[in-house]
């Protein structure tokens, strides 16, 4: 867990899915600007002083730079971590 996440009292054991259970990691760091612009569009859910606005660019990359998924049925190589949601479907 990052130092910043720890300062914000983010407990990875109660938030999200354990790293060991994640089968697919998609690197979205090139799209973080758009992701945070979209987050800011939800003014009724995320106020002006939301913790989302408190992160530096490097902290955003560390905490939000990957989208994670868990496959329920493997069609490729079970046990291998994937980086492509469409692998084997093309």
C-alpha cells in the first residue's frame, strides 16, 4: 500500500479485491487525465473537497493507474496474469 493511501486511511483489505485474486491488470496511466475529468463530472457524488482532488500526478498513477478484473472462467492459460481483456477472443 502506498504511503499516501496509508495517510488517507485506505485499507486495501476492506476496499476492493485482493491482488492475489486479480487475473487481469490493464495499464490506463495514459488515460488518467480523462478518467479524472470523468470523475469530476459527478458533482453530486464527489464534492469540491473530495479526496480525489488531493493527489499529485504520481500518486494518481500509483493508486488509479490500473484497472483490475477477475476472470470467472479461464479460456487461456490458467494462473497467468493477463493484460488484455480480449485475449483469445480475436
